[in-house]
C-alpha cells in the first residue's frame, strides 16, 4: 500500500509534498532475501564459535532454527513492503514465537502463543540460565535455560544486525553486533573463536556489506566519493565505540576488576590483581604462563606446606563451587576450634608467616588446620566445619600479611590404619552421595576400592589407582576433550579419558571416597611452592626460610575424614604436589620405621622447583588467540556482549544523527549542498525542540528558529543569526529561485551562484555556527536530548510507529467514501450542490 | 483513483493558465525596459516614504497599494468613513507623476460620465468623443457603491479591458492604469453594493483600519494646519512605473510556488466553510500580486511567503462564507488564515523522512513532473 492514493483529495493535488515515499521507493526484489541470507550466515556463523562455550552440538539446531526463522520473517515482511518499524516488530514477534515453540511448547496455546504458564516457565529457565552463568565454567552443559538464552540473544542479534543494515543504513556497523557475539567465545574459550566460527562470521559480514552495496537505494543514489569516506568514518566510529565499551564495562560491573574471578581481573586495564575462586578458574590459573598472584610464606614446618584457601563440599549439581557456609561462620576472635575432635597422640604445631601479595580472594590461604591467625586487617570469619577463613563484606586477602599458627596430628600409616571407627559427628554435607553419580564413577570405585578393608586402605587404593600410569596429567586434554571444568559429568569423562589435572583427580578421589563411605571434600589452594632463598624473621621462631607460590601452583586435593584424626589430605594428582608419607602404600604398612618417617619427603618430589613442565600451556589448536585467554567465565562475557549491544543501542540515535549530518555536509553534489544544509538546519531545530510545521515556509521557520532558539541577534549570537539567515536565503534561492542558468537574476542580491566548493564549506561552517549558538542557548536537558536522543531521529521513529495507524485511518476514510459514492441517491449530490440550489 | 487523475489534470491545466502570467502581456504593444534592482528598490522606497509621510501608521496598506499598482491590478479600499481611504488613494496618485482623475460616485452618476460621451460638434458637423473621467493613469472612484449598477458596470469594463467603447468605437486607456475604488461598508441604505462577480475584478481589497494610538497622536500634531497632501509631490514618473511593472513581470515563479498558489485556490474551493471559493482569475491575480510583493522585497523570485503575504488581501473579498460558518462567527479572514496554516509547503520534492538525506537533491521528483 502506498500513501499517495490514500491521501484525501485536499492534499492529493500536491504530490510534491511527500511524493518521494512512493516514488523513490525502490523495487524490493531479491534484496531482503539476499540480506536475510547474509545475516543468517553471519549470525549462525558466529554461533558456530559458541561450541566450546556450550558443550557439544545439540544446542546448535535450536539456535540455527531461531536465526533462520527470525531473519526470514524479517525478509518476508520487508518484501511485502511493510513499514520498517513493523518489520522490526515482526522480527521480535517471530523471535518470541519460535522461542515459545522451541522451549515452551507445553505451556503455550498452539505451540506459539504464550500463556501465563509460559511466563512461569520462562522465569524458571532464566533462573536456570543465571545459575549456569554464575556457577559454571565453560564448556557448560547445554541445559535448556542457557540454550534458550543463547537462542534469544542470537535472535536479538539478527534483529539488531538487520536494523543496522537496512532501516538505519549503516551496514558497516553490523560488525559490532557480530563482534558482540564473537567476544564471548573469544574471551572464554582457550581456543578463542575458532577457525570455522570466525570464517563463517567474516563471510556473512562480507555478504552483508556486499548486499547493501548491490541493492541499497542509498548506495545507488549517492556518489562514490561521498560513500567511501562515510564508511571509513563509520568504521572508525564503530571501532572506537567498541573500544570504549570494553573500557566502560569493567567499571560498570563490580565483578570485573575485583573479586574472585581472574578472568575479570584480566579485563582490568588499570593494574593486575589476581584472585582465586579455584573451582571455577583453577585450570585457567594453571595455564597462566606468567606467575601472577604471587604469595610468599615462611614456615617452621620441615615439609613444604599446602596452603588451603577454600573447600568444596557439595558434589550435587552440574558443577561444583565453594560453599560460603555463611550461616555457620563465626567471627574471628581468638582461637579457631575445629568442629570435630582430634584424638591424636601427638600434635605438630606450625607457625607460618604469609604475605598474600596481590592474591585477591575473600578466602584466606592458610595451612591446615589453623588455630589462630594474627595480623589480619578487616573483618574475617571462620567456619568450624571446614576451617576456611573468609573475609566478610568486602574484606579480601589482598595485601594481607599475617601469621598463622596451625596444628596437625602427627599422622603415620599405622595411626591411620588404626582409625577404623565409624564416622560420627560429621555434618551430612561431607557424606552425602549425590543422586546423579555416573555409572562409570560407581563401577570404578567398586572395582578399585571395593575389596579394601579399612577406610585408610580404601583411600590408599583409590589414590594409587589415580596415580597409576593409566592416568596422565594434562592441562590441555580436558579442554580438547570438552570436559574442562568440574561436575559429575566431567568426572565421568575424566575417568574415560584418564587425562586431566588436579581438579579432576581430586574430585574423582573425593567422590569415590564418599561412595566408599569415607567423608570427603575437595580442598583448593596452593601446592607447595619454591624456596626463594630469603628468610623471614618471625618472633619466637627466628629466621625461617621463605617460599613462594603463584597461580601456576594452584592446586586441588581431596581431604578425607578419619574418626579421631580429623581431615587428612591426600594427593592423587600425578606429578603435582607432594604425596604425604602416610599416603604411600608400603609393602608393609605400619612398619616401625615409618612411624618416625613422617617428615620425610617422597624422594622425587622435593619442594623446590615444583614440577611444572606439563603445566606449561600448549598452543591451542585452531585458535587465533593466545592460550592465556583461558577457559571459563562464560557469563561475564555474555554479559559484556549484551552490554555492548545495549550501549550500542543507546548510542544508536546519536550515531545515526551524526552519520546523517556528516553525509549531508560532505555531499559533493553541486546542487545538493544548499538543500542538504537546509535540511540539516531543520533537523537541528527539531533536535532543539522546534520542529518545523508542515505549512511553515522556510522563511517563517527560520524566523521562528532565530527568535526562539538563538540568542541576542546583536550580541554573541550575531554570527549564528547571520548563518541561519544565509542558509535560509540560499535555500530559498535554490528552491524557488530561477534555475542556475547563465542568466543572472535582475534582482539578484549577490552576484552569481558561488562555486560548489565554496557552497559546501560555507554550509558546513554556517551549520556549525548555528549549532554552537543553539547549544549555548539551550538548557542542559535540552542539550543532552539533542545530543543523545535527537528528536529528529526519534521523531522519525515515531512517524514510522504511527504510520500503520495513519494508513489504517486513511483506508477507513477511503472505504467510507467509496461506499458513499456507490450509494446511488442519497449521497451522490454533495452538500455543496444543495446549498447552491 | 479517478479523482486522483482528475486532480492531476486540473493541476496541469491550472499550471498552463498560470504560466501565462510569467509571459507578461505587452503594455500597449510596447514594453518598457525593465529596471535594475537598485533603482527599483530606490523608486519603491521613494514612493512608500512619500505615502507614509501623509498617512501615519499605515505602511502595510501603503505597501499593499503599491504592490497592486505594480501588479497592474485595481484596488478596493473598504472601510468606515474617515480612516483615510481617499487620502491613501490620492497620495499614491500624487507621488507618481501621472494623470489622476477622481470620480465621486453618486446614484445619479451616468455611465457616460465615467467613460466619456460623443458630442455633436456644430462646426465640424461631426460627433466627437469627449473622454470621461476614466481616461487617466490613476482613477480614484470614491464610494463606488453609491452609483447605480449600470455605471459601476461601465467602470468595471474599463478596468478589465483597459479600454472604453463608446458608440461602437474603442478607445485605449493609458498605461499604467489603475482604479482605486473606495467603498463604505456601513450606511448601506440606498447603495448598490458591488456584486461578487464585480468584486472579483479588483485585485485586492484593503481594509484600512484605525491607526494605533501613537500614530493617531502623531497625525493630530502634524495634520492640524494644512492638508499634508499639499506637500506631496511626484517622486517617480509614469515611465518609471511602467519599467517597474516590467520588472515585476520578469520575476521568476518556480514550479513549487505555482503549485502552492493553485493549492491555496483549491483549498478555498474545497473548504466546507466557504460557499464560493477563489476563481482561477483570482489565482492569476494572487500570483501577480505575489510577484510584485517579491520584487518590492528585493527578490527576483517568488516565495510561498509572498503568496501568503498577499493572499488575504487578494482573496478575502472574493470568497463567500457558508451560511453556517458565518453564523458561527467565521470571517473570510479567519477561514483563509486557517487554510494557509494547514496547507503544507512543498519541500522541493525532497526526501524528508526515510533515512536518506542525500538522495532527494540528486533526483528531485515532484508529482507534477511525473504527471506531465
């Protein structure tokens, strides 16, 4: 439907007014379809790279369906010549319908119409997704919540890209939408975006650019010289906005430059700080090539110490994380008493001075089992069950220097072997077996430890099994095998592949121990570090040797509970850490000399230089990025992408406005400079709250503008007044004057027509002068509005919004008139005829 | 669709009619050379200054009167007695060095008093023509509604055709020729108000209105002793005026302005408030007046503003209100203002709207261009 026939005869005689709409509207043809195909390729190509953020490929079909449905709905609407806003609205509608069909078929009408029940389901899925986002590490299991969110984001990306490419006419800027998608895998996956995802996205992007080049009406009517610099400038603008967003996002989201996420910390451009939320980021820390987060400590223990930061107690759910246990925490005051009884004959008392340095975590690294901690700043709490020390509120371990007194029972194989009493007084948290333990874990546990007698023997055989030659230590194979991270499903993969790093070994031993009836938990912290060669003088202890650990020493190990002895650490990870003496299965357990051997070390695991070779990262296959971009943190970057999108959307009016102005003022067309300058003046006036009336002559509008918005015509704003006057006069001459022929007007005010070049520059300077004055004379809110939500742009959107209603109204009027005409007698002689008779 | 096509044809027909305007009618077969911008401006300023010294606070009326003179139209001054109608007419006539006649219309005035009469000359034994009062460059017809319809008609024929026909012989009138008639809207008893058809011959009607306070005080001070008219002398010659008229005829009228003018006329015809809208002749005169207005403003092209400026003076006396509208207090003035305030101005066939800023100028498309 075009507007012209719908116009009432009263204005229909003046088709010049709005004639450009139907007249210059290009033939639609294949353009929308080609563009839809290009957008589909680009967005679904970008989605390819999300494999690895999500595990497997099962989710991809849902995503692809969404992208296809949305983009081709847009194309279909566009080929039906719907209003641009209607097209976008249709895109949203189709997105909603396909999401409903895919995810809420049960609770909706006919599969596509949402009901209140759908909202409940949606809420559930979103909560599920946010849980995933908050607690899991890539690659996450593609649960329905996260897949729905991904599908929705992809659908929105299609709409955004489409809106940028077509109605807003900024095809180059579509790259930002695609980039927002690619940022997620680029930051999360160790392999970065990946070859196929990157190539497909780039191919789609090029197709989008090519489509707009071939088909776009803008491109056809503009001169080449005017377009190319426009694209360059747009590209520069887009790039700088993306850059600005990456700088702004970390400021806006608290988790990005502080707290427990090393990935977030890496985004902090103003300084390094490291943290350790070990379950989430341990693999990442291990892969870090430079040892960030250096902690130094000095201890009087003759063995190198494991520094324990946090424990993982719950093995339920798709992925594990540390439990805050805030309800049972007690404020740090005086002694730390474990919540269980230790009946050991002999206690080893250790004093350790720790400097946490840049290690930034709410959990305090301390040797097990702490009895007292002195020298801390801030508010700290401890948990009787796990003996973890946690800062409350915003207190973190950063820059803390403190002295920990710890005590452990003197453990020997014989002591442990004797401890076969049934476990009592341990919270259920440490014994509960999760419901969804994979079969392979059960069978392995049964095979390995089923025949062992005492808990100690069970522990020993499990550890022996994991340290056997069947298993290899590798930081990379979980990534390549797609089971990087933690959780029971990861554990199953690990036991099949028999390759992984500490978190896998620790969790395998912990879970199998629970299956065998031994209370267990995973401790996360640091493996023993290296001697620095320096000494630290501690009061009452003299000079103690100093050790250092950093991110590469991040470690996880199982702790098993033995009645009467407390929690006993084991070391199932091959080639890492130090296997405690008691945990070495000797041919003759409880040999007499072993009793004195407690302090000795396993010969091949001396504390100084910790075995790290296998921990050095290998180049990730197929990845464009360096390997230090590590594994997890899906959520934050998903958020970053979304925020970039939002920032872009918020800035879109301003971008579009700036683009329009630049294009107008840059026009190379001889005759075009003056009317374009005039139109810019109109839009400027509109932006500052003075839209031109339809029946207003240029002169009248110019007078109104100067009167209302520009200041004193004789004072500071004289130049602006002059500029506005000359813009108006030039426009009037251009529009109503004699066509520019060699015949000079008899009444011409100024000589001939100035040259095009002069025209162009003067138009630009005049517009600048007017704008400066407008800005100087406008109140702050008006200025902000003009800069960020210019009414000349939003008004355009509003008109588009109103267009369907207006069209419907006109259609109704026409129908009524047609009906009246076809009515034979009553209405044929018009009212006027009656009067004249 | 049918109505659309008809609309387009009407528009193009009207355009053809209007294009005659830009091709000026020769004055008496010869055309004086056009005046250059500077001297045109100077001459018009001299006339206006001179008129304004006599009539205080009525510079708009004076300018409009000059506009009508330069547009080769006739002027109808309509207002209550004593506001300076005749004074304006006389002053304007005096400032120009040309022949001026004044006719005081009365019920017993005969057509021959206006046009002239053939008298039998005893000595030559021939009828010879004695020219009437209308044989002058500027004819002031005072209280034209007091004369009988027959006499009015005689004057009106002269106005339209610039010639007098007596006893089968036509006599051409001098150029420039302008009739300035005054009319008293009250005290209508025993008068013969001009019928609509004849009012249509006047290019513009001006209501003088009362002067404002300052102007009235000024008038009391300056006009006490002697008639200010005595001091007025001619500031331009009739040849100057002819040249100025030629200049006005050469003012350029763009397609957009023609369209706008036509759409103003069509809007008056379609307005439900009006029983009779503006005639095509009035469109012609509207555009001529607009051209003169543009020239007086120092431009060689017409703006829609010029059309708006003269629209009320040119159109208000030609349109007839619907009875219902009149009873609700509408006036021709208010109706015209309403129409002008609603009528969109053509934006040079340009693509406002959409996102394309640069495309329209490259390919300006107007509806009329397509229809031709």
